[in-house]
C-alpha cells in the first residue's frame, strides 16, 4: 500500500509550559489538499513548522512518505516546500539572486529556466531583477512562494499564504500550488479562499484537532456563522 504523505501520531510540541501542539494524530494521503483553520494561538504555525521539519516534536512521531522525520530529516526536507510568515529572502540581493541561491541549495536542474518559468506563471517576471528590499509585501510573498516551489516538492506547506495578497493573486496562487497531485497543507484566516483549494478542512484549537471534515460538509448555508462558532470562544 502507498504510504501516507503525512502521518503524525501523538505529536506534541511545547514551548516551555505552553503546549502548542498536543497529542495530535493526523494522516494525509498523497495529493490531498488540506486547509488548516483555528483561532490565533491554536497551533497552526507550529504544526506547519513541525511538518516542514524546521522544528522537532517534543514527543510523538511524524512520518513523511513512511519515513520518520527524526531519522530522515535531511532527505525529507528536500521533498517539502514551505512558506512561512518570514519571507526567508536576503534583502540586499535581487529576487533572481535569491532564487538562484536556493536553487543551488536544492540542486534544482536547469535552474534559470525553472525560475523564469515559475516567475511567468506567478506574474513576477518583471520583478526578478529588483532587490528584495524594494519589493512590496505582496511581491515578496510571491517571490517566497516561488522559492518554496523551486525544487518541485511533493509536499507544500503554506502558512497563511493569502495574507497580504489581493484576490487575483490568491486565485493564481491556488491554481499554481494545487497542480500535479501535490500534497498541500495551508493555514488561512480566510475560510473562503481556503475552501477554494481544499477538499478537507481541519480545525485546530489549543493544539488539538477539534474537527476534520470534507469540504462538502461545510459548503452551503451559514458557513460564516459556523466558522465563527468554531474558531471563537
Ligand atoms: P497559530 O499559528 O495558530 O496562531 P502558533 O503555532 O503560532 O499558533 O502558536 C501556538 C502556541 O504556541 C501559542 O500559545 C504561542 O504563543 C506559542 N508559541 C508559538 N511559537 C512560540 C515560540 N517560538 N516561543 C514560545 N511560544 C510560542
Ligand atoms: Mg500562525
């Protein structure tokens, strides 16, 4: 049988006495698109960082494609692309120089061609030669998204990618990231834009999954009311 793309068991991560993620179990099949919602502090960013292997669990196990992240971290990191709030770009380099740098790190073949192709799709071709510190917030975000896609990762993790992007950019982004049977886990404050790309909705609260449903269940009437009831209080 095919391994799940993501499989967490008893996954916990604490910061001091704060349990940011608490005994979380989760299985995500290859190609699934999952949107992660929940109030501030519910653990969305922590979960995305755990899945990206950027931080380690305090306890529990996390496997990607059947391999334990504790023992296969370096190998698995290459199969994951991640977008965090921090753009992870060097301000004093141009967008292109940044992307070339990451391409080398990931051994991306035909790097320049790959960068220009993706830049066309994201409509930032004309920005590539601009220094990052001269780009707007939204433009930096698009460069960061491109960076996360450079090595064509089978798992893509996006922490609130829609924050600071206009609606057209969000739609382009959703199309681009959802391709090729890629597994996508994306957190968002905007349930509507989340639902436009997800089949599955996971609601976190206090570091636990309190709801895990097919998007069809959430479609239809009173979506916003339901969402508010879920994530507040
Ligand atoms: P969300 O992304 O859903 O807002 P986070 O994962 O950022 O949630 O935070 C979950 C909990 O962990 C919060 O209580 C937050 O204060 C705490 N936390 C997150 N990152 C850190 C950190 N680096 N140091 C200390 N506490 C943290
Ligand atoms: Mg967050």
